[in-house]
C-alpha cells in the first residue's frame, strides 16, 4: 500500500532492484539455488498457506498477507538477529489472532501466509523491487542483498504463488457455486513512526471502489472513543498492493482492507476486543450492502 501522509511508513522503503548475483560468504550466497531440484522449504517445515473454515457459510473470505514471521531454514534468518524478526518489519503483529476470531464469529474461510514478508511480500507484485526488501524501516536485510534471478524465483514459486493460488482457487470455487463473496484483508500497522505516535486506532483502506469499505468505516466510527482513519496512513494502489487489486477489484468483489495499530492487538485481550469490533462492523456493512439478514 502507498503512503498518503508524511507520518506514514511504507511497508518497505527500498526501491532499488535486488538482482546482481550473490557474493561469496553472504547469507544470499549460502542459500542460493545452485543445483537442479533445489527446494527452499524443507519437508518438515510448515507449508506457506495456513487455512481454516474453507466450508464456512459466510459471504466473507478473510485473508492475512503478513500473518507469519517464519523464515525458511535455508535462508539463515536472512542474516538478522532474532530480535528483528519479532518486530513489525517481519510480520503484521496481532493480525492473524484478530482474523481467526473474526472468521470463527462469521463462519468465514480464512487464508493466511505462514512466512515473513521479509522472504517475499505477499501483498506486492513480484515485479516490484520492494517485493523482496533489501531495507525495511532503515534495517538492512543481509539475506536479501545481491539476489540472483533464481533466488527470487524460488521464493516466488514456494511462498508467494501457493498463497495466491489458494486464494484464487477458493474464490473461483465460490463463483462457480454462485456464492456471493466479500473479501476482507486484515493487517496491522506500527503505533510509532520516527518517534511520533500515530493517533488513529485503526484504518480502513481501499483503492477505486469505496462502497463496502465506506460502510465498514462508518460502522467502526460509531464505536465511542475510537479514531478510525479513512485511507490513512496508507492507501491501496496497483503499484504497491497485490491482494485487493488482483483478487478483489479484478473480480468486481466488494472488499475492504483493515489496519489496526499493533500495540492494540499485541495480546489476547486486545485481539479479542478488536475481533468483536470488526465482526460487528462487517456484519452491519454486509446487511446494508447485500440486504442480508444479520
């Protein structure tokens, strides 16, 4: 998603192309595919896609592009200390916890990515330089420097493609069955950027089609004491996003992307509280948009 205001933080701020070949002794060189049959993920590592409730009766489909912070063992933690992999640069803190509870409350399918956005960002077109960031929030990612085309291709083939193929197959199946679908992308954002605290508690994002997102925004803004931003501090765009443009807009599906400040969903209590809020807002928006019985 693109930054709309000066206090906002891009999901990745490195705009230089990652190619150029791996240098000997670097994390990229150690993990570079050098032989036929190379696999990024070992047989005992989790698959890239986490999914539950695929037979759910809801009109909603919930996706979490940055749910996980796992790094494939072959990538040696991308040369980063463990402390960095706990931070927002690696994943959307709390997003999966919220999404799981919303999906359960709505009886909705949930599809989420198990691996870190630092391996490959599943909400970026792989053609974009920031798909595999060399720099994130001013932190250099050593294992993403000087990657070969083969290095990048194997990450796409084993992490990015299976995730989006699973979403595509799910949506195709629902369309074939004549089932209406509303796509919800759940994210979280940093609470402090460059030492300045973000005042909004959450944000509702969209690109060309505001119809459903606007209803969700109205619902969340009815909650007393909350500041809910409208397309701030990010907004969806074709250049910086993949999930909503490709799976929502391209199919003509009603959709919304929701960002919650990470300090509000860092524990079980916060996740449960925000799951209840989002569930209410989605149900109300669905009722208005589709005329469905809540």
